[in-house]
């Protein structure tokens, strides 16, 4: 029996980009079984955009709660054997899920599969960059490239809801501490958008990064 894939997309004031993210899921050569959008208290048309896809998208509305709570709500709504992560301002490459599922099938010991990301500026066409080989490609593991076996969350636990930490980096650090094996698809699987409101451009999040590193180091010293 084919195992099911749930895509989890947390979104906050993402009306400008969310439709592209959802469309990239629907265009997968290995179709996901479920696409979940968690609207984290948006004040724009994010929920309306998600609803415009009718039965293709499961919308989970929240009061503004933060990224950790939103991601955990997505996990709670997910019914798949695999959880694919995607941010609301990015796009999956059409063969991402197929490539990642093939790697899972070939290597049953692997719990987390990621891949390369192609960075593009908002307004550019990432597909053109990809086809011409002109885009900036990065290989480190980032959230939007990751698909996990559902069982990994049983071992690692949910995302942190501490507002002073970075929930995804904290979760990956805990996965490393648990010895969860990661592997990479050596191809671009994500088009990652740069725009004025990117997380990494916000100064307060740099302070969260420092706090998160201290938390991880303190936890590892206590082991």
C-alpha cells in the first residue's frame, strides 16, 4: 500500500505568496495526500486564499500563537505516514516528493530527508534560474526542504512553543541528540524566496538564534 504524505504549511499574513506554495504542492509528480495550511492569526487574506482551493486544502485557523504552536497544530491535523514541511512563501520543485520518497524507500534507516534549495528574489522566475543553472543553490538542511517519517515525531517530540527560541532549529538539534539519521536528495527540491519580510532579515530573530544556541548547549551539557 502506498504510504500517505501530509504537507504542513504554517502561514502568517501570507496572502501574497500562499497560493504559489499550495500550487507547487498540487503540481507534484508524487501527489501528497493532504495539504494543511495553519493560519496563525493572520490579519490579511491568508485564510481566504487557503479556502479558495476548496477540498484540496485543510485549513486550521488559530489565534496568533507563534510558529511552534502553528507547526504543532499542523502535525495534530496530519494523517500521513510522512510529513513534508513547506513555508508559505516558498515553492516545492515538482519532483521533490517523488525524489524524497524514493530515498526513504531505498534507505529505511533514514528518518529525515532534505535536499538542495535554490534562492530567488521575489519577482524573479526560479524555474528559469533552475533550468539555466544560474540560480544560487545551497545544500544545508533547512526546514522547507525537509520530509520526515511520522514516527520521528514520536521520538523527538513536538516543536518548542517557547517564544524566545527558534522552534525548527531546536527541533533539529533534538533530532540530532536522538540520533535520527538524515539524508539528502542531491538535487534542488525547494525554491526559496527572498523578500522584505523574510524571517532571517528581522533583527529580533537573530537574538532568538543566540538564545536557542544557549538552550541547546545547556541541554547537551546536562546529558
